[in-house]
């Protein structure tokens, strides 16, 4: 007998039953005999096995059978024959013990699930109202009304749950989406409020028409109610407010006992305030006393019952207040602080399990959506929906949120709400707490009720837990990305009227902001925002902020024009506007760059990838110059031919030039770092181009007639290049074994000419000029010489100025060994043993005076010329170089190509006082930075500090002057520093 019992129990277990009473209940139902399941009941048993909790479902059926034996036969017949009904009833009984209790107490309710539709939102009000009518047609009151309404409400709730869950038990049945279920629950709640008001009218003896309107708030207002939830309301009265208050309080009592708690705490002054107020009283409170969170709550306000006209008046009164709330001071910060406070109230042990209030929970989605609505909905009526899902879809469609982000956030919100529904259905209790990982049974039941399957070696409970965590992490990530987006605060700071970009008032505002051509600015705005495209919508949101940001730059009009050009050039770049929308720091930095520099926008349209770096200083600063150079050389080396190699070098140089310019303008790089970065990339470009040209010429000849080395001169040799500097070089070669000097020079010259031609070809980028004019005999001499030819020339013909030029010489490209021997060969020339002869020193001074006289542009102001002016670059560099020629043979530290390094060792060598060196260093850095700033501001090389106007203001801003300061003060500072340096030069260069 024991063996037989084990066999039958095991058979019952095949259908998911674990309760020892299951076999007996199945026998009593007529679905089991000694041989196992009855043939006619296999479909029922299979369906029971698919329920969330088969034991709970079977117990529910057994209780219904016991409650009304007369109902059992037709019920059992329907279960066997009607698949749709079977899925509906069994899914409810296997998920919700509370609804099983309800059907057991009201056995006839199962019949409501047999039709084509078990729920019809259009009939809720009539169904609940009909339940309140007595036999004589009068409205029930008191306890009878509450009991009748409770049964009718639960009956309709049963239908919604059955339609919601049926597909889990019987795959293929219609599967309503979350939004549809939430809308049905909301319709049912509205019907309950209306029914409760009918009872209240009967008990109070007063009509709601002309007296009371019920305004739904919260989830009811948003048409997104749960199965179990308080329903937040506000009451609006007119006329006899005493009668209106009695109606409201009676309705709250009736509905609270029959259906759900009705909460009026969102009314003005909360629970301490009057339960019913007039429209005028509400308006006065909202205008004078309401806090930011109250306007956030009013976003979902919607009339649902009572006097329709009174409700309409309230809605019309509230709307302008809601959609101007973002104009309040610190609005965004207060909403963000409110979310942090809500999150802070969650017990720490529940933080990861709290569906509603916890991190990655429903409130994360709702707060983010509502904040975006309130900020951007001021001028975009498409965003003014009380529904979270509808508003999120509109935000995605309008470009305020990325499509992918909106879709991901919407999917996660639906998932979390679905889980919340399943949790609440279990016992029809208000809960938002996801089961703990230790509650494996609850996790399994919740997973089965949610349609989660076991997969990847995970049980159903583990699969659900993984999905829950995945959605929670995704929600939190997107919440932090959207909710704390810096751009939101910037948009909120713009007055609502200023967001209407093309009005006459906008032109006046632009003029007030400092735009010198507001009508032209409006044309740019119109071009960027015209049409109904998503791109135009995003621009509509961005431009009010950008206009304010441009107003704080030296050239607002130029900044807006550049922004239009960049936007039009990058309109097909899919991530361009997304980055601006999602990264507030990028917008702020871009506005500063475009309103300051004419070089940046030209580079940006050809190297747009740098835009993505503007939000992160660490990424913008990038790798070290050495790492950048290594990467550039490797990329060029991978190219299949000379043209491709040079194109790659140009492209990478453009990227680096723009990156360095942006970092420079944003104050992230000091002058030496800028010079080092620009010099390093120039060297890498030369190295890559030389190697490509050498390979091509070598392949054409089938042999290697010579080795080649490139020697950097001038600022390139000193690693002191600016944005507009040429590359001064010398080309040196050495013939291969058995090759004549003439053939070697011919080969090397063809390579050198190719490099100069390819790099110097016209381009929209700053020029890449390879200048070899410092070679022996200048332009009259050969472009390339052998090492022996250089040695012979310098020994026989070399002049002091050439020795001075060699002070900056360093090997930069080509054959390392040859380059090293060239440097060794010139060291005795530039660091002459015994120092510079007195006559040669006089010659250096004479040449400097001649250069300043002949090369200073006519009409140039010597106090503003950064290169040849008093205390400028030439003053400092010639002074340092004279001292190097005189003393480097005895002071090894002076044997450097760097001006700053040479300056640094002068005090210790006793060649200058520290104060003198500090003055020279300050002037050199300032002149270099001003020269670089001039190139950035004007987009072309300039040697003179602007005398006035926006260019001077822009240069001053680049060098750290704040907006509103007098640019003339910067010019005075420049003149004072260079004048002091010139005094030092007069002493060290001419007198020492």
C-alpha cells in the first residue's frame, strides 16, 4: 500500500503538485483514479501544472467545489472544454490567494470569465452603479452599499487579473500590455470613485453637480494604477462647501471600506488643510505658497468624477502653473533633492529590493520623466501627458531623450510594473518589496506568474532575479544620466518666453545678451530649428542654453554662426546632437570654444570625434605626446601607399591639433605642454611621411642609394612649435656602399621634395610647411647634402649666424645613426671651444638689430609685436643663444635646444640673476601664449597682440581674463611684462 501511494504521489508531482492532499483533491474533482489522471482531464492537469502555484490553484478549485456543489459540474465542464476560460480562472487561482478567497466566497463569479471578454472598461461605471441599486431601484447606503460595492469591485478586478494572467497558463491567449492593464485598473478606480459619490449623494442628501469635483492625482491621474494602491485625490468645491465636504468625506469612507483607500493628503496644506476648496482658493495657494514638489504632483492632476465643469475649470487653472513651475529658482535642484530624500527613506536592508522607491526602481523612472516634462514641456505641448509611458515616448520622439535610452527605460519600467502587479495580486496587499534571494519559493512563484522561463542553467527564480537586477541597473544608469544632466539646470534657467526662439521678444533678448546682429542670429536659429524633424526638436531644446552660453564668450554672433556651420556639416553624424543633449559639459565647453576661436570650428567639421572628448578632461588631455607620436607613426605605417600614408598623417595631425587647441582654450594645458604636444605631432607626421616617401622611391628603384636623416631646426628643434609654426629642417644623406655622392643626393633630394610637396599641398587644415631655408647657402644651396658636404661647408664657409641656428638643431626623423653623427659633427660648431670670439659676439648683436629693423612690419607697434617687439620672443631667444655660444663649452647644462631649459641653468652658472631669468621666462611664456591665442582666435597666424576690439577680448579671455574685465588691462599687463624683460635683455645681450 505504501508503494502504491508513493507511485500515485509521484504521478501527481509530475504536474507540479507538492501538497500531500493533491491526489485526494483531484479524485474528488473527478480528474484522477487509481490509474492516474482521467483522460478527459489531462488538459486541465496540464494547465494546472503551468500555474504559478499548482497547489494553490487546486486548493482554490476545491474550495469553490465545497462552497457550492451545484456550481461545480458546469464549472468542471467549462474547465475541460473552454481553453480561454481555463487559462483565465486557473491563472488567477494559482497566483492570488485573495482572489481565490473571493471566488470561493462568491462561487457564481467564475461565470464572468467565460465570455469572449471578461472585462470591459466601458461598462465599469454602469456595473458598479447597478450593484448599488436595491430591489426598489433606490441607491443603497451604509453597510449594505459598502458590501455591495466591494463585491462588484472585486468581481471586476477578478476579470482584469484573469485577462492579465491567462496567457501564462494557456500560451497563445491574448496578452494585454502593462499600459492596457494599468488603464483598466484606473478606469475601474474612477468607476469606484463615481459609485462612492453616488452613495454619498444618497446619504448626505446633496448632489455633486455644481458642488463637488474629484481630481485624480498620482497613478490614477496618470492612468497607471496598480492592483492595490491608494488613490490620491484633490476635491474642488463650489457654493455650499459644507455639503461638498460632507460629500467628499462620505465618498472617502465608502470607497475606502469597499475598494481602496482614498488619500487627499496632496491637497493644499496637506492633511492640515481644508478637505475641499474652491478653484479660486486653490489658485491663491498655488501662486503664493505651493512648493516645487506640489507642481510636480499636479502634473498628473485630472478630473475624474463629480461636476465636470468644475473639474474642467480646475484643470485649466492648474495647467499654466504646472508648465511654468520650472521657472522657479533652483527648480531642478529641488526636484533632484526630493528624489534623494525619497530614496533616503528606504531602509538600507530593503534598498536593493524596493521596487518603487529604491535605486533603479519605479521612482527613478518617474522622477526623471517628470523633470524632463516640466523643464521642456513649457514650450512643447507634446510632453504634457500625465502618463509616464506616454511622456517617455514623447520625450524619445522629440529628441529630449535618446531613442535607445527611451526604449530601454520604457521596457524596464513595464517590467518593474508588471512585477509589482504580480506581487500585489498574491494577497491583494499593497507591497513593492521584491522577494529576498533566500525566498526561493516566492521567487519561483513570482517568476512563473510573470512568464519567466528557466534558461542558461538557471532556475526560474534565478532567471527572474537576474532580470530584476539587470533592469534595476539599467534604470539607475539611465536615471543618473538623464535626471542629473547638467543641461537640465541650464534649460530651466532660461525663462519660458526666451525658449520661444523666433519671436520678436527673442530678438530683443538677443540684443540684451550682447549679440550685435540679433536679426542675423534669429536667421541662424530659424535654420537650425525649422521643420518637425527630431533634429530640429533637439536643437529647439539646446539653443536657448547655447544662446546664453555664447553670450558669455567674446564673440556671441561668431559663436552662433560657427555652431550653425558645425551643425550643418555634422547633421548626418548620428551621435552629434545626442552628445550635446546628454553631456552638459560638452555643450558648455563647445560654446566657449566656438565663441572664442575661429580655428576650432574649421577643424571640428573635419575631426568631429574630438567633440566627444569635451565632457571629460582626462580624455581630452589624452595620452602623452610620446604615446600620440607612436600611435600616429604606426597608423601611417599601415597605409598601403604614399598618398594614403600622407592622408592618414594629415588626418591624425588634424585630430591632435584640435584636441590640443581645445585643451588649451579650456585651460587644461600650460604653454610648455602645448608646445611639446604640437612639436611632437609635427615630428611624428614628418617621420611617417619620410618613411612612406622613402619606401616608395626605394621600391621604384629597386635599391637604396642612400640613408637620410632630418634635422629639426628653429622652434621644431627646440620643441617650441605654435599652432601656425612652419617646420624648419635640414636634410642630410649618406651614400650606400658603392654609390656616388651625386646619386645619393639625387635619391635623397627626390624623397625630400616628395615629403615637402605632399605635406605642403593645399588643404583646409593649417599649412604643413616644411622649410629648409636654414640650410647652407639658403634657398640657393642644394636641398640635401651629404654629411661630409655639411662638414666641409661649416669648416670653410660657416658664419656665426649659422652656428647660432644650429643651437636648435636636433635629430627628428630618418636614420638614427646618421642623425646622431650629424649632431656630433655640429656640436663643436655651436658650442665653440673657448667660447665665442668678441668679434663674433658683435656680429650676433649687429644681425639682431638688422633683423628687427628689416623684418618688423611697417606700422607695427613694437610694444605689441610678440616676435620682434621689445621683450618679445626674439629678445629672449637671441639673449639665451648668445650666452649659449659664449659659455656652453664650459657649462654642459646650456647644451640644450630648449629656450626654457637654457634659461633655467643661467643663475647657477652665474650668468644671470634669478630675478632676471624669471623676467625673461615670464615674457617668453606670455609672448608664446599670446601668439598661440592669436592663431586660435583668428584662425590664422598673427604676430601682434590685437590693439582693441573682440579679438583683443578673445585673446585676453584665452589667457585667463574673466568676462566683463577690461581687455585694455590685459594689454597693459603684456606691455609691462615685456618692457621689464626688454630691460633685462638690454643688460645681458648688449652690456654683459
